[in-house]
């Protein structure tokens, strides 16, 4: 006959890591999207938890309904959510960079609804997200996610206080990196359009009889396509830097 304490020990050894992994999968890119049913995420989190159980050190509690148990549960949920949201920020860098490129190139009017998030965004942003997602999957990104959430139990033990976790979470203190990285992706478009607009202004000033408005829009579209091709050739490097930044945020 199992005692009440043994039942609590078995339940806590499974539930604490399960909730961290599940909350991570619920918000992580391309797994936490609404298109994937919650049942699939729960089953995947359960399998990952069972695989990691032999290596985990789970804190013991006197009761599953105590304040201590509730505190541990909330900590696991928040740690998983923070780690998933940090990876979302990595992908948002490319979405924002694509919006900058589209806006500067004059092709921001070409937009579509993202079927994964149901959000309208420029086609350039969608193209960037598709490319970085394919790169991530091609580099076994799904295995990287499992590895990262497994390592989190060593970096952030289950008995870690929430205040200690937030103080040690570098991405909360380095959120400006997202905007700087997005700007670096869009910088070729900003620079190219500035040069083109300056050239058209000089042409208009030198030869006023030329109807610059009739040729400026086609030139901007053509220049935008060239700049887009140039920026796509460097997207792999930007993504590599982004993944290294994510690793540094969580003790990689």
C-alpha cells in the first residue's frame, strides 16, 4: 500500500518538469501555433518529461496542495513561458526586419495573413520567417529545443525562486538587442533607398523637365527587389548570431 507521501513524491516528480516543458511548447515558435492541437503538445510534453525523469532532481513537498507546491508549479510555468517567449523574440527579429525592408522598398502594400499566427504582415516578413524556420528545422531545431529545455533544469533548478530566475535572465536586461538586430537586417534597404532618393532629387534639380514621379516608383520597386536579394544572402549569418544570442541568454 502506497503512503500519501510516496504518492506526492511520484506526482511531483512528473508534474513539475511536465508543466515547465508544456508551457515552453505552448509558446515556442512553429510548435506553439494554434494550428497544432493542444492534445499533441500535451502528449509531446509528456513523452519528453518521461525521457528526462531519470536525470532530474525534483524537490519534495509535504502536500500537493500546499503553498510550497503552488510556488514550485508557478515557477515551472513561468520559466517555460519565458524561455519560449525569448525564442519568439528571435523570430520576431526577422519579422520586424522584413517590415523595415518592405517599408523602405515601397512594397509594404503587398501583405498577407500569416496562416500560423493569423496576423497580417508584409510578404517580405513572411518570406523571412519561412526561410529562418526552414533553416532552423534543417539544423535539427526541434532537437535543439528539447536539448535547451532539458539543460534548463540544470541552469534553473526546480527549487529556484522566481526572483532569482528573473535576476539571472539576461534577455530581460538585453531586450534592446532585438531592435538593434532588426535594424541591422533592414539597414541595406534604408541605405539603398536613401542613396536612390538622393540621386532622384539631384536629377530633378538638374533637369526639371523630367517627370521624376513617373519613374520613381518603378525604380524604387526594382531597387527594392535587388536589395531584398542582397539581404537574403546574409540571412543565415543573422540567424546564426540570433541563435548564439539565445544560447547566451539561458546559459548556453
